[in-house]
């Protein structure tokens, strides 16, 4: 029961932070677009840079997901891993939102 309480508390806290950070990023991007934003050339270069080496990361994610699903079907204790993996993924996305936030030194 303790693991459930820890998972529930971590999940709720992560969900609140996730929605707050994603909402701020959405509002920031929306205001940039409405204000004219960056030039399309800059955006295209950013997308090209971010898209490099994506294939092996996607394949790795598919393999890891498949292995976890196979593990869940063979061992009951692995069901406890899935909520914490989801919380970890959410925390990673929160960190990505925070790292993607423009710094105050670039004129924003």
C-alpha cells in the first residue's frame, strides 16, 4: 500500500507540474506566433538540427516498449514498474520544456 501512496503522490505532483509547464510553453509559443515570431528560415534550421539521429532513438524506444510489454506478460511484479516509468517519462518531458524555454539573455 505504501508503494501505491508514493506512486499516487508522485503522479499527482508530476501531472500538476506537467500541465503548468506545458500550458506556459503553449501560451509563449502562441504569443510568439501572434507577434510574428521567428523567421521561417530559423525554424526550418532548428527542425533539421533536432531531427538528426532520430531514427535510432525511435527504434530504441520501440524495442524497449516491446520488451517491457513482454516482461509484464510474464512476471506479475513488473506491473509495478509501469506507473513509475510513466512518471519518469513525464518528468523527462517537463525537463525538456524547461530546457527549451528561451533564456532572458536572447531578448525575450
